[in-house]
C-alpha cells in the first residue's frame, strides 16, 4: 500500500497500477498536503500537514501549517493542531505511535519563495499531534527540511521512543543519539570532513536503507 498527496490524497494497493481518491483532508481550497506519514506500528493511523503555498494557491499566504490525523487509513480526518512555519516532513516513531516529529523548513513539496527566509524548527508531539514542543536544540537556525528515525535504535524500555534521528537542514545533515522525552536534543554535524563532504547546499531529503543502515541525502 502506498499513498500520494497534493490537493487530494490517493492510495494504491497494487503497486501503482490503480489509484483510489480518498476523502479530502483539508476543505480549504488554498491549502495542499505538504507532508504525510504512517505510524509503522499502527498502519491505520496517518498524519498529514496542510499549508497554503503561494506557488500553488497564487495568493498571499501566511507561513503556518495545519496538522491532521486519520485513524482509519485516510477515510476520515480530524484536525489536531496548527503550528507556525511550513511542515516539510512528518515522521512517526516506529514503536510509540503517538510520538510524531515535524520538520519545519522551506521545501514543502518543492522549493518555496520563502526558502532561506525562515529559521525553521524541529517539533515533537507525544500526544498524536495535539501539542508540540521544539526539539531543535543546538541545530543551526536554518530550515529543517527532512527528518528520519532509525528503527534499529529502539531501546529495551518499551515505553521509550527510538533514540537515533537524522535531520536534513539548509546547513547539512545532523544526527542525535539520544531522544529524551521531555528535553531538547543534542545534535552532531555529520555532513563530512574537509576532504569529503556534502556540497554547500540545502539538504532537502534523507533516506535510511534498512538492510545496512546507509544514509542517503538529496541536495538542492
């Protein structure tokens, strides 16, 4: 099963052979879906972010996002909250399905006219997207464009979330090895050395390969 979203949300269950339009997430015609994430441990739970993008709506837009949740695979949606900034990515903890991260940056579905003008943030909710707190910690004050959770970093305590997270920002790629539930995170820059490093450009996406833990980064 796979999903794709823009103004509408579509689902395929046959590898992309056919697609079914699901109910509209946000009735506001000026807003589009900028991020979508399924809960790995509860696949019927889906989170979405919508926002007004001037490139799409062709009107002046405020920099804010609306968070939505479905508990029945996209058949119905409930607005849970609104957050400042544009949500580029959502990621749900592989075990704690109520723990969600939101990367706030300037590449929601593609480059935005706001790119480079927003400070960005990294938010975390532990109650299914109702309340959010910043866990940006020592990340540079630049847009955060991607967030990836390493499912192999789950601690032995069943009530704890995954501990290793990767963040893609306008200033490079960062990793944290500890994700305490009620504190900002400490991040380490892993963009490379003087000899071999990522190009000095925004990191717009990250992907973690499960078979060997290789991390891939896309730049703009």
